[in-house]
């Protein structure tokens, strides 16, 4: 039997109404001088309130607003600031890329990490992975960390205040766990992998059943199921199932599409969701079964209801045969890409063809990205 070194979950998870305040005593046990990092101006006030709450507990923190996505430039700057100020923990409060940056900085410094997702847009607050981007948001690589965060705080009151678009994006990212893991782990005999795949199926079903109500009523039980599923359960699946339960085609296509330039930058889950539709088209093309076609139709209907983009025009307004788009598809298919975990071969021409096939969808279903 082979040996697997699994990094499954944060040491502690506190979730629910008022989880931040409930966690203050736990934070005092982890640090005395943390660096609080974030990025968005719209959430800066939340981090300022965190700083005040920590002062009341005798914790003197330092604040840093990142300039870019999780990129090496910001990581190096935060690393030096933290080291020069003798910080003993990183508190990352923001979206997925802020959480990834915080985890990586803490990992490099070997200090405690506390993640506070301010939306349910990804499971980055949970995982022992960080995705690195260029300063202008192009995916570079992913980095496996030594551990998951020491503490994850998922405060319903705070997350409810995030834009609805972030929850829709989180749903696309979370349902991808099922479609990717069920494809790449089809021959696995590992019990943990099989259990993680079934967990991903249940998560997908819960999101399908509760997704619309979660968006309409953030005070409902549906919202709790969906938000926690996107931010927490999706992370459990990746931790329990390992690499086989994290990616197939949807995420590599996301990585490729980040190489494009955008007027209104898509969220992580929006690109993953579009990549997922492309994946199902590729499955349909390489299968004698009608199941991929049916799944693609179901997913397009669901994404349309959530105002998620389902065509390349939703992001990118140039000719889909452009050199730039071809380069993006080549990036998705580079020799180290997880897209090669698919049970059939795929190249950039296959992805281009799949993207073009979605242009024949009715105009009404081609949701445009906006900033709401």
C-alpha cells in the first residue's frame, strides 16, 4: 500500500452568527502581534473593526492592504513587513486570493495563520494550497503548503454582507468538485477518494436544491447550507480526496483564461464555471453516453438562473479565434496541466472548438458579467 500524506483541515473552525467575536479568545492563544492583510476597499472597514476588537483583548496588530492578487511582489513585501515587526501570526481577511496570500506568508515565516473569509466565493480559507498570480492577475502556479490554517473563522453575519455575485461564483466553484472529481477518480480504489467524491455529489445536490433561495433570502437555512458548502465543505473534499478530487479540466481552463485581459475582471468561480461547461462538452465529444450532454444542459440552466456567465462573450469581446485566446487555451493544456488527468486526450484546438460551440446558445442565456 502506498503512503499518502494528507493535509485535511484547519486545526479549528468556528462558524455561525458572531463567529469573529466568539473566536477572540482563541486568537489570543495563537498570537500577540499579528499582521492583518486584506485588499478590497469595500472590506477595509471590516478589517479596521477587527483591529479594534483585538486591541480590547490586548493584541496589537499591524495592518497591510495588498496591491494585487496573490502575487510574489505582494508576498515578498508582506513577508518583510511581518518579519521586521516581529509578527507572530497572519490574519487574512478577504476573498480567496487574500486568503491564499495570507496562508503562503504564514507558511514561509512558519507562524500561525488565521483565515477569515469575507465571502463564500471559494474554499481558500480552508485549504493547504495557494495559487500564485502575476500582478495583473494571470495564473502562474499553485503551491502546496505545510498545513491548513490554524484557525478558520466563518462569520455568517459578515459573509451575508458580501455581494450576491460572490455567492453565485462560489456555487460554480463548489459544484465543480463533483464534475471534476467523479471524472478523474473513476478508477481509484482509495476509500478516502471514493468518500470525498460522494461528498462532492451531495454538495452539488444541495447547491442545486438551495442555490436560488440562498441568493434570494440570505437569512434562510438555504443560505447557510450553500454558503458553508462553498467555503467549508468544498475544502474538506479537496483535503480528504487529495489532488484527484481537486481538478480535471474546469480549473486548468480557468488558469488559461486568466491569461486574457478583461475590462471587468471575472471572479475565480465564474471562470471555473465556464471551464466546467467546456469540460462537459469535451466529455460529450469523447463519450458514447448522453449523460455529459444532459449534465451540460442542466448546468447551463442553473448557471443562467444564478446570472453566471456561460459564453466567452460574457468575458472577452474579441474574436474567439484570436491569437490571445489560442495562447490561453495552450496555457490550459501545458505539459504540467491537470487537464491531462482526463481519461481522454485534450489539446488547445479541442478547447477552442468547445468555446465556439457555446456561441450558438440563445442570446438570452449569454449572461454578461457586471460589478453587482
